[in-house]
């Protein structure tokens, strides 16, 4: 692949955010099918409702010679390279998901047409809003009974405080579903998902349903009239700034409206954006390679203790064999075996540009939040650690496994599964998580991958705060008073294990020289 400094303009790096069961997996597969990256329609039907696992994807990958992993799927459409980053699909909000969203430039929000905005969609949306990530909405499962279209649009506007511009209009839903009107192109999309060849305009299409006896369809057409009068038109700038979402409708399962959604991503989604960094933001057009680790995945192959750092490029070109500096440690690494995730002609993928994601196998030299450069002291910012909402003690019954436990906790903390805190006095560890599932994952992986049986026990602390030490003396005084509450995170930074919010407030008042931080930006 020829590397140019403007190659990033052809990149669209995005994620799908949704509540479990809204149809993210099905839609992902249909996007790949529609782009021509895979041709599996028969096979998919055969598999029916069965959930596809990662090994299924691997199998697909081997058969088709393309690269699909659970973390990043790269495919091409309309001369563009699309990088779809996977956000874990469970109901539990995890730090991993948040960090993945720091590596995308836009998102598709999938909503179940019968359910509207659900809890997890809302949480993920809020994360996107923090970074002004533009969002295209896909209202899925229109082949089933659905809520009224205007009501869905209203809910998006009210719950998310986001303007909506419907781009398609469903003519009925469920058994009454009679097609989609493409409001932008003035074209009709048949109930089977195929668009009509000509585009007679929205009014002409609407008139076809003027005399319908079907109540649902009549209501849909009335809704359309109201929407055309009252809702804002699509505005690219408002979308890019995160104020307005274009709304598409369809069925991922039946491949209705998916092609139009894919085209919307290609036409509207932004190319790589400027990345916040110190001492100054990184421009994607910059010639020097700059990237940051947003995810580390260990033990993808259980027989082989491997560890892959997923690096999102923010500028320049990364090629095989290149030497890069890990700004945090100051150490140089040679990128010998980068994994590129291009869907097409894998052998050409010898380099990647801004917007792309590269997997770098390593043995623990790369951690989440690290910045890689061609030597410059640039640190990408905005990849935080969160103060854990759950703080627990790790109980190890078999004390002959102390070493393995240390290794398991260190590895899994590095992956972002949990955070680990080592008290400055006494043995043992505390682990922190934002959601309870993270703790379950810790317990089962410690057993399965490291042979360490652990139990998670309540702790006498409710949360943790990173202590920013402006004044060493003040910290020493503080530490002397709170010896039992002082721990270190895995970078050796001091952490205050707090028995209550009240205690945090009191310490902050008593020690104005110290800052007690709820998030620590690794940048
Ligand atoms: P995820 O949890 O968001 O990844 O959701 P899945 O893609 O696994 O879908 C959840 C369930 O909804 C599965 O049984 C799918 O077959 C089904 N599903 C997904 N999209 C549609 C759709 O457009 N129409 C209907 N009727 N079912 C769908």
C-alpha cells in the first residue's frame, strides 16, 4: 500500500454503540457483506439465530483470506478504508469500551425500533458526547413491530439532547412494513431492501400510499408529513460537531437499509480528526508517525502467552520494521511483526496511516495510554483511568501461587480488565472496577489462564483517588497519618484508598497542597 501523508483522508474509523441485543453483531456482519468484504449470505442464514463467536470469525477469516478480529475490522467501500472498532457487547460499562471510543472519529448508534434508547446506549452515548463524536443513528428491527417513528425521533431528541434529521422514512413496520422512503434521494426502497431505479421524489412516493386502508401505513404517512414540516434538515456541519444525528431505519437481519447506512458512513463520517496531545495536538496530516495504545489484549491464543497492543495511528505512516519510541518509558521498540487488519490483499498491507489500527505483539513493553513516536516527546492525552466504583480485596487461598497471582493481576490490569492497587503496608492486593462484570472476568481468567484460584472479598474502602503530589513534604505528612490507606497503582503512582467520600473531602481540605483525582489521564 503506497504511503502518502494524506492517505488518512480515505480513512473512516468508527464504532457501533448499542444496548445488548439491539443488533450490533448482525449489523456488523451486514456492513461487511454490503461492502463486499465477505460473501457469506447463505452461511449466515444457515447459522440462523446462533450467536457467532470469535472462533467463527476466525474461521471466516481463514476461508476468505480476510482479517476479522474481535477488536478491529477493516474493509473497503467506495474507495475508502473503513476501520470498525468493536466495543464489547455486554451490559456492563467497562473501561475497555470507553478507551475504544477514544480511538474512533465517529459512531453508529443502533437502536431497537421497539425499545428505543436503552441504558447502555445512553451510557455509551454520553462517552461519545464528551469527545463530540459525531453519530449516525440506525433504528433497527423495522421488520418487527416498532414504535411510532416520530416517537422514536422525539425520544432521541429529548433523552440525548440531540437534533434528529430522518434520512429514511419507514412505511409501516412489522407485518405492515411496506418499504422505506429515502428522503434525501427521493427514492423508494422496496420492502425487500432493493432500491427502485428512478427517484421520483418524496411527494410522488408518498402519494402512492394516499388512499391506503391500512391504519399503520396511514399513520406512518401522516407522521412523515409532520416530520417534513417540523424536523431539521440534515446539516453536515451540525452532524460533525455532534449536535445533530441523521437517522436511518431498517433491518440488519433482512439487509434492509444497511446499504444506505454504509453509504452514509462513507459520505458523512469524518476522516481522522486532530488528536489531543501534549505539548500540542497531533494533526493527522503530519508526516511523522504518532500513535497511541488504546487497548491491550493478552492470551488471544491460550497456548501461547501472547500480548497484542492495539495502536491507533494519529499521524504519519507506520511500516514494518520501523523503530518507534515509547514516550512513557523512553525505550525504542522495533515494529517487527505489526498486525494490519486490511480486508483486502493482506500482503499489500505493509504500512498503515492515521486512522488505522495496528496490532503490535509485545511482551509487556506497551501499556494502555502509551504514545509511540518517531522520537518526538509527544504524549496523546484523554485516555483516562477511572476511579473505581467498586473496590475489593483479592483473597488467595493457595499461598504457593503468590507469584502467579502477581503476574495475573499485572497482566489483566495492563489489559484494562481491572485496576490493581498494592497497599504500602501489608500483603495482598485491592482491585478496582467500574462495573461488576469486570470482577467476574478477573476471577474466571485468573483461574483459566493463570491457574490461580481467587476470591473477591469486600474491602473497607469505597473508592480510590490518585494523589497528585505537588509538595513532597505535604505528601509525607499525609502518608504518615493515613499509612493504611496508601497504595500504589501499577505505575507506582500513589493512591488514597478512601473509606468514604466524606474522608476524601476532609483530606482535600486538610492538605490543600495535594490533589485527589477521580480520573488519572495516563497522558
Ligand atoms: P447484539 O447483542 O447487539 O450484537 O445483537 P445481535 O446482532 O446478536 O442480535 C440480537 C438478536 O436480534 C438476534 O437474535 C438477531 O437475530 C436479532 N436481530 C438483529 N437484527 C434484527 C432485525 O433487523 N430484525 C429482527 N427481527 N431481528 C434482528
